C-alpha cells in the first residue's frame, strides 16, 4: 500500500511508540465510524499507532464536545460542521490545517468543502465527507398502488401563489386514512391517517433550505438571517399548510426538532410516508431498513427552480493533543484519497477527496440505486449552508418559535418574522 506519496509517514513512524501512543477520533455517524475502522486498521499496520474511534450521538455531540474541550479531555481529532467550527477556531481550540498538508492535498478535496471551512485565511479542518444534493426518496410500492410510477414524481412542482400544483395533487393521491379515503374525499379522517403523501417538516437541511430557494428566498445571507421576506414567508407557510390544511404530511408535533428530527425518515422506512425529501446521509438508513421498492427522484421545483444545499464535514485537530506529530500524521492519512476510500466503498457518505468519490457512486450502483438526482441538482448552483460564529445561539432562539409556526399554534406571518428577529438578535448580542 503506497501510503507515503504525499505524507510524512516515514519520519513519523520512527518517532511512534505503540506502547505509549494512542490517538482517538470523534464523530457522530456510526456508519462512517465503521468505514473509519477499516481505514484506520490500514493506518495502524503502517505506523504501529493505534487509533480509537469514538462515536457520540448527534443529539448530545455538541454539548459533550463543549464540555470536553473546556476540560481538555477531548479527542485528538474530531468532526466539525460548518455551523459550529468558528467559535472553536476563534478560541484556539482547534488548529488550522498545516500549510504543508494544504499544499500537498487541497487539490484533492472538494472545493465546496474548502470554501465552507475557510476563515481568517485558514482552513479549519481536513475535509472528510461532502453531501450530494437533497432529493426526493419515493416508495415505489405505494406509488404503484396509487397508479403512479417514478416518472410521475420526477417532475413535481409547487407554487405557493397557485390555487393548486402537482406537489399537492400528488401528495393527496398518496395520503390515506385508515378507511382508504384521500384528503378531499368525503369522510376523510385526518386524525386516523394511515399513510402520508409527502414528508413536509421543520427540517432545515432537507426541506426548508430547498423550499426557500425554490421561491427565490434564502435562510441567510452571510451570517444574517433573511428568511422572513415575502418569498420566504410564502415558502414556509406553504409547508405549514401541507401539514395543517392539506393534511398530506405528518403532524409537526411529531416531526419538530430536536426530538422529532428523524421522525419522517423513520415513518418513510415503515412505509407510512410515500415521498421523503432527504439527503445522502439517509441512504444507508433507508437501504438497511426499507422492506419495499424505493428510488430517488429530483427535488420538487418551485417558481425559482430547484436548488439544494450541500454540506461538508471536516476533521479538526485539537490544539490540546499530547501527540502533535502523530495527530498530524493521522490528519494527513484521513485527508488522503486512499485514507477516504473506505468511506466511499461503504456507501455511508460521499468522501470529500474527489478521487475517492467514484467508490461511493459504484457502491450505490451495485445496490441498484440511482443517485443521479442528488448529483444533478448541484448543477443548478447551490444554496448557502447555515453559517456564523454564533449560529448555535441563533438556532436556539428561533427554533421554538418556528416549531410553533409548524404546529399551527402561531400564525405563520407573525411567527416567521419573530423567528428571524430572534435569530438576528442572538447573533448581535
């Protein structure tokens, strides 16, 4: 295995002592963790440096990370997303990518991933995974029962100013109560819905960002929240109406974050939701859990077209490691094409190293799952991903308000404006 082409392996192996040195890597995705284990077994064979893989579930990841960074008990390297890295960079808790590594490897990494984590003239982490675009997962068995097929859901569109549209029509045809009635049928009982047509929810990454963009709006411009302009209110209100007026999507009380973050996904896997907007991060979950035929269609197009967010994750190096040379070696290995091939081959995520991405596409082709729609949507451009040094505080401020909008307990126009104001006030404090 030619692992030494661009890395400083030979000089560091001589310095390592497996009896005294043990590195650890922290992440939140158990499927990628399994792929890491394959990659790190190879690293360990070459270096005699053992590496532990630590999985902290997403629900507690950031709280635990803050505690461990403050207590100087954090792992040597750990995952960072774009909404969270800046406070760690500004406080000196993480190190920028070393200049030598950047010069040797940055040409191999997704440019979008580099851009997302560049601040103050540095790149704050080694890109690990990058998302294809958001698309529409469909239950082919439920489509067939409704007299539909993949072609029928491949050109769905929506328009908040129109009296009706193909998204609403299709979602109604796929929504049934326990007596087999559709929403417009006499006797339809919304309280006994057995199957929902569309997975509308207060899901920022998979739903809100795309619907905002599809109506010519945005979540943020720079660090400032801007979703409460007229197109933004129209887009969010459209989603709320799908849930509470059209009754074609699961109740927001079940799907609202944080506790309901995976609710729609789980209902899709159970065969209770026919059309599920989501990203590649759920491919493995659906493949493992679904016992029905399924596929992937393009994301529904709004008046302004169809655009998607694309997010990346980096591996940040802790500034408090006791093993800086070994830490750097591991960062270089996991930043290399060869170091990321196991991720692509597992199908768990799209590697950020471009030449390792073919393995990911090949994996899903072997599963007879066509991911073309997830890749082609990015040809239209992409939505700005959430960002900001105080994004966490802003999210905490706006989310309860937006949750109330989605449940229908707060009028949409007022609630959306209040949510935006609360977010911008939080970043200004």
